[in-house]
């Protein structure tokens, strides 16, 4: 028997028996024990709503004993709980199968978990890489725009004609005419 804990801290037992698997097939149409169509079964329970119905069917007697409605049962699930519950369910299916099939089924399940973990690691590595690219682009942008936003103040010694008192060479006359322009 496998267990999982929902978001409310309630522990649920998953016990793979012929009666449970028959109730699942009757109420949801999912045949957990039809090994030739295992891929079909896994595809069906990858739909989170179908998985929720399957899990409720498995835990229905426990819900009745605790006075928990199907809606209250469903409200105790998030993605992590669904994942843990689906693993517990699949492990019970494997354990229910004939002894000579169990090692192959367990190996396939373990390999699927490794592949899932590697996919998550690859996704995390890509996210980290994108984050570094964004940090680099932001730093480059800030470096590029910094001089334009922080120009030094004009020197007090700069004269009206644009030359400072310390400048070398003759001062050039300002192009701007001063005084009153004669009327024509």
C-alpha cells in the first residue's frame, strides 16, 4: 500500500486491489491493468482532471469515512500532490501485476522518472541561461546609457564665448551679435 499527503495534511492510502481497479474502470473508463494499452492509460491519467477522478475513486471509501465531499477531496490537491499521488498509484499498479512482469514495469517506471528529472534539469538550465543573458543585456544597456544620463556640470570658469579661463590660444569672437540690431 502506498500513501500520499494532500495540501490539507491528510494522508491518503492507495491500495491496489482488483476491486479498486474494477471501480476505476467502471467509474472512469480507465483500465489500469490492461498492459497492452499501458500507454493509453498513462495518457488518460496525464489529464489532471481524469487523474483526480481516478484518485477519488481509489480514495472514495476513505472520503466517506472522513465525511469529505469530492470537491473537498479535489481542493486538497496542487501539482505536487497530484504528482506524488500519480506515482503512488502507478507503483500500486506495478505491484499488483504478476511477479514476473514487475521488474520490467518497475524499470520502465524508473526510467520514465529519470527522463522526467532530466527534462526538468534541462529546463532549469535553460532558464538559468536566459537569466544570465538578460542580466548581461541589462548591464550592457546600463553601461551604454550611463554617460548620456550623467554628464558633468558646466565649469564656472567657462566664459560666455565657450572658452574657459585656462584655455590656450586666442579667443574667437562670438558669432552672436550683441546689442540692438539697427532697424532697416
